[in-house]
């Protein structure tokens, strides 16, 4: 079989998904919507350090307040999507987010801190919307491919978004970068309000006003809780690895290569995501997160070696990064009640941010008191602990009454 034939056969699942009406347009729009999200933390850091002339601890506090706001607000915003539909929620969140990012450059530091929490809580829920739109538009047998593509676009946004912000801040100012974020958010919100893509299969209409969607008790089953634990573990491992990577390269005066290594890892994740979405059978979510976390630990043995060797040692782990995130999203989509998919996707978004938020202090403590190598090993071991907890929860989950396949295992 020729190389061209293999490529054509491998790309067929993606071509079939993108041929579904509205899918390609929605994926492109949500990619643009995620660019500001990917750059927000870095933009706030640059602004506090350069424009407000404060330290990195102060900058981190602003980013932390925003992250906590988003972590707590995401499930509630998702529940609002379930109950009221896309337009009212996007209109409110978009107005708050646009006002914050256009006005924030002119705020003194205390006001910036105070505004970060509500702005984070009411951030436009790009991840939840993107995944709900795909759940509604794509048949179940093609959702692994669709969510793999979605994970790939997330990786791409985290490559492109911060790079644009750094260029804009260096070429112009942090004020220009923050204003640009506000302008992009406003444009995306306008496009979403015009398109109003369905969030649920069928007619896509939201629940009737006054319809009780149900609280966490009605949504958070053991199966969904296990998937959320896997999400936390994956992001703990990834966030800790990034921190340990930068610390490792800094310890041997090669910090200037950090961006190159992170780009290498992102490319590996994209490659793994492409394969995951194209093959007929793939590994289940628990196996994927175990591989992801487990492959980090041996990479600790090459800490202190040249940047390219550490990058190569971490690439096997990154090959299962996008597949792990895609599999967890697919499981959330399958396990959540149809009327509460927005809340479930919001919980997944909160779990993502919780994993990153836990990784920074824990792995930072290990690095400060031991070495970057131990920090890298702790990142993988922490991810494995969350995977073990998820395995216990999933094993205790009652048998499902409907045919809900384990994501990544038995889709053709």
C-alpha cells in the first residue's frame, strides 16, 4: 500500500466528520475563541510585571484568582447553558469578559485582583460550547474522531495564542495585548450569537424556563466522577511536567530552549491525537492516563542533560496527551444526562483547572526542596495516584443500563 493511500485512508474519518453540516465552521470558530483563553494567564503576568511594575508573585496571585473563579463558575455556567440555551449565557459572559479585558489595562493592581475572580467565573465557556456542539452534531460512532480533532485544536491554540500575545506585548504593549483579547472575545461572541449552534441533539432547544435541570447529585454519577478524576490526574501530570521542564532547563542555563521543547511536545501530542481519532480501535481512558503519567517518571533520569535529550525523553508521554483528553471528553459526553451536558462539561473544565492549580504548588514544593528531576517524577507519580483513585471509583460504579461505550475502545 502506497504512502498516499495510507494517508488518504487515515484522513477519511476526519473528512467524514468535517463533512457534517456545521462542524467545520464550529471547529474553526471555537479555535479562534480559545486563542484568548490560552493567552490570558500569560497576558496578565506580562501586564502586572511590565506595566504595573510588580513582582511575579503578585502576577501569579491575579492569575490564581481568575483560575479559581473559572473553576468554581464553569459548572454553574454550564448549568445555565442547559437551562437557558446558548444566546443568553454567551451574551452575559461575553459582555463581562469584553468589558474586563478592555478595561483591565487601566485598573490599579488592587482593582485588577478584585475583578479577576468574577471575570474568571463568567469567562466565555469556549470548551464547554465546543464539546457540546460536537456532541449534538456528530453521531456517537464518530465522536472519538471529533473529540480528537477538538483536542488537537486545543493544542494548536496553546501554541499560537501565547506566541501572538508575546509578540504584541513586545512590539506594542501589554495594554494593546489585553485590548486585542477583548476585541477577539467580542467578535467571537457576536459570531456565536448569530450562528447559535445547537447544544443538544435534536432541535437543540434549551430547557423551558423553570425546568429543574438537577444539581450535582443528579449529574455526578460514579462513572462521571471517575472520568473527572482522570482529567484532574492528566492535567496534574501535564502541568507539573511543564513546571519541572522549565526548572530543569534553567538549572543548566538552557532556559532559552524551553519554548522549543514545549513546541516539540505539542507537535507530539497533535500527532498522537491524529492517530487516536483515525484508528479503528484505541485504548480506554484509564489506560491512556496511566501511560501518560507512567511515561513521565523514567524521563526524570535524563534531567540535567541537554534540552533536546529531555525533549525526546518526554515525547512518548506527549503522544498520549491529546488522546487522553479526547477520551475523557468522550466519556463525559456519554455518561452525562442529556439534559445536563452543559453542567457535566463545566465540571470537566473545572477538573482541568483543578489539576493545573494543584500541580503548581505541589511540584514547585518538590523542586524547591529536592531537584527538578524529583519534580518531574512527582508529576508522573501524582498522575498515577489520581488514575488509581479513578480506577477504584469506576470499579464501584454500577452497571449502565444503556449501551454507552468506553471512549476510545470500541468505536469503528
